């Protein structure tokens, strides 16, 4: 194997400046700049390669030869209509960013197909905090909603999606928002899971695993009802389940 192709494990460095906490992977960033956690920095560098809209704007950025994803933490649900991006601070290691970063480190160590963690920032103000995270971008990939809006996908891929989810579940990996947008296919049709905010590693149990699967099914039905073109059928779901149950 080419040594340059070996992915080095995350070697995190944590430091504090005033009320701001920073963490970054020294194997991914040789010269860390705190402003790397701000969209303005990348805008000034002319390094924003794209955006995606969700609760807020997600930025795709280029750093040297790497492609990263910059995401700010926003609240969802009813409370998100009143408090957009502030969370109660109960300790640095209990922040949303720290928890997700550490979970992504675990996924990397387990060789599960998920983004590599790059860096995060926690900005404390009084009793609350705001946070941002940088992760590696999955190269040449699109989510299932984008793919299915164009055409159907092969039964083998549906089978692989089921097997991929099962691989995470076997390791006790709970995905808080398993939906069609958070499942990616790269150019080789490899399956990836993204967005592990509020995820965690648990004792494997059928109750929460089935809840994950049920949430994904609701996601497909929601997209099918919403989009004029969405190439998904019940038989595709059955093949996914066969893949999930095959391991």
C-alpha cells in the first residue's frame, strides 16, 4: 500500500482562548487558524465550493487538497423557532460539537463509513454556548434524495444500504436523524452515513434500532409525497430490509 494513502488516526489538540474552546485534528491541519470555523474566513479565501440548505447553511470548503464541510449547530423543533442556536453550557465535553467530534473519532476507529472529524469550536457566552464543526467531505457523493430524484438505483445498492445501517447498529451506533438526506452514495456506489449530531454509542438493543429503521421509512414516504420525481418503491424498502437482516 502507498504510505501516502494511509489515513492517519485523529490526533486531537484542544485549547482555550477566553471563553472560546477549540479542538482540531493535527493530522488534518498542520497550521490551525481559529477562523477556519467561520464561513467568512473561507469566503475571504475564495475557498467555498458550494452550500446546502437545512436548518441553516452548510458550507463546502477547499483547504489545500482537501474538501471539508463546515456546519453551525442550530436547534430544531418548536424550541428552534425561539432559540435558534444557543445551548445550555454544562461542560466543554458535553457540548454538541464535542460529542459529535468524539463519536466520529469512534466511527473512524471502527472503520465505519462516516466523515472524518477535522475541528470544532465552542463559543461560551454566560450560561450558554454556540458551536461549529468541520468534517471531511465524502468525495464525489450525493445523498439518496438527490439520486432518487433523477433515477432509480439498483437492488444491490438497496441491499448494501441495509447492510451499512446494520454495521453501525452492530457496533451500537445510534443515529439521531437517520433519513434519506443523511445517506450518501459515492461514485463507486459505496454507502456512507453523515450528520451524527446527537448520535451516540449505546448498548445494541432492538428497540432503538427499530426506531432508527422506522424513522428512515417515514423519511422515504415523506420525500415520495413531497417530490414530483422520486424513484422509490415499497419493493426497494424490502430489499433494504433484506440487506439489514442478512448480517
